[in-house]
């Protein structure tokens, strides 16, 4: 093997380790769409803490996960165990020509590193992204109490997938996971995940972020023609007064 080739291989291995893949959706409009984050709890967390971290309402988290607020009183302070998977609804805008969310702020704690911040967000943002987006370096280190902008991955793809209404969920691949297994979890196929994410080969690596299409109910499915609705399967929509407006389940999707 020539030196050049060795270097080339090393470079490839290095970059593939440090640069997790994630799909980039170019955009040029000012509209936002509903999207979901798949958040793997890094530690036991109250729903109120999750809501605070992502700056969304607890009721919206309940809705995205189809948790009946009436069935479980005082849910806000309920503790969910570490490793639970919680869907967090976020609005997906177009920022500098790319779909991504930048409106979540994080206040740096005393012992934080960029990597501990990344872990706190379940890998949805990388340590490197925290560093570069906030201009953190040796002369501008993390300072306790400072507020950081957290980049969160999201995609819209016109809220459709092959002509069917869909909401896209950003999913962080875990060690040992395959496209097939992830597809099974979310009711989609390897081919669909490859197509949506533009994957040349079916391999995914831990830390990669996939856009997973979740079929959704539209106004037409729900016979709700007086406003435009898009409600992902396995969730419900709320009225302005936080009442359940309509639910989307397998029987509504047709
Ligand atoms: C805006 O973006 C859409 C989707 O990426 C693309 O199809 C369209 O051509 C773009 N329009 C302009 C004016 O760049
Ligand atoms: C949270 O709910 C309040 C009142 O229901 C509403 O005014 C606010 O916009 C909501 N915030 C988000 C991020 O949805
Ligand atoms: C560190 O980042 C700041 C802005 O955040 C920049 O002004 C400065 O030049 C950077 N310093 C180095 C050594 O890169
Ligand atoms: C987006 O979806 C709407 C309706 O769902 C459709 O009319 C429109 O052509 C789509 N636009 C693109 C760029 O796919
Ligand atoms: C919209 O339509 C739904 C279902 O047909 C109905 O329940 C709701 O009251 C209507 N809302 C308004 C503001 O007219
Ligand atoms: C919709 O979600 C239910 C669980 O809430 C699941 O059993 C079903 O397979 C999903 N349907 C599709 C088409 O993804």
C-alpha cells in the first residue's frame, strides 16, 4: 500500500468517525413545518424538564406521544426512566438556506463540556456543532451561565412522502442499530429510509441522524376542512385551549 493510499484511508476513517451523517434539506422559503425529534433520555427526567430543555409545552409533548393527560394526573412531574424514547415536537424553519431549528437556547452549567451538552440533548446536536455554532474556542471557552444556541436537526420535505402526508422525525442512530430495525420501530422500510436520506449504501453508524417519515393525517383524512391540519400517526392535535381536537391512529390514515 502506498503512503498516499494509507493517508487517504486514514483520512476517510477519521472523517467518517468524526462527521456523523445527516440529511440536509435546502430551502428558500420563510415557512416552517411541524416536525419531531426522537429524544432518548440520557438520564431520568421529568416531563417538565424535557419541555424546559427543548422549550416546548408539556401538553405538546403529551400530544406528540399520544399520552392521555386525563388518565395520568400531575404528569408534569412524572419521572420517565433513562433510555425512554420521547417524541418532541418542534417547528422546523428555514435558516440560512437549510432546514434546521436554532431557537432552542441552553444555559451552560458549571461542569459542562460541549460533549456533555451533546449528551444532554441525546446526541441530537454534536459537541462539534455546539462548539462551531457558538464560536467556542480556546480564547472563547464555555462559561457557566452563558446562553448557547442549540442547532436541532429537522426536515419538512413538503410534509409528504411519495404523495402521502408525512411528518419527519429526526432519529439518532444508536450503537448496534440497523436501518431495518429502525424502520420496524417506526413502520417504514429500509428502501424508504435510504431514499429519504439519500443513502448510497444501507449502512448507518452510531450518531448518524436519520429523517424518518411518519405517516400523518391531513385535513382530508380527518374530515376537518376548515383549517389545514397535519397530525402524525400516534399523536393528537390540541386546540388553543389545550383540549384534544383530533387524534390520528392507524384507522384514520386511509
Ligand atoms: C426553492 O427550493 C425548492 C425546494 O428546494 C426548489 O424546488 C425551488 O426551485 C427553489 N426556488 C428557487 C427560486 O430557488
Ligand atoms: C405554550 O402554551 C402557551 C399557552 O397555551 C402558548 O401561548 C405558547 O405559545 C406555547 N408555547 C409553545 C412553544 O408552543
Ligand atoms: C475564537 O472565537 C472568537 C469568536 O467566537 C473569534 O473572534 C476568535 O478569533 C477565535 N480565536 C481563535 C484563536 O480562533
Ligand atoms: C407540496 O405539497 C402540496 C400539497 O400537498 C403540492 O400541491 C405541492 O405541489 C408540493 N410541492 C412540492 C414542491 O412538492
Ligand atoms: C372545524 O371543523 C371541525 C370538524 O368538522 C369542527 O368540529 C370545528 O368546530 C370546526 N371549527 C371551526 C372554527 O369552525
Ligand atoms: C401507526 O401507529 C400505530 C401505533 O400507534 C402503529 O401500530 C401503526 O403501524 C402505525 N401505522 C403506520 C402506517 O405507520
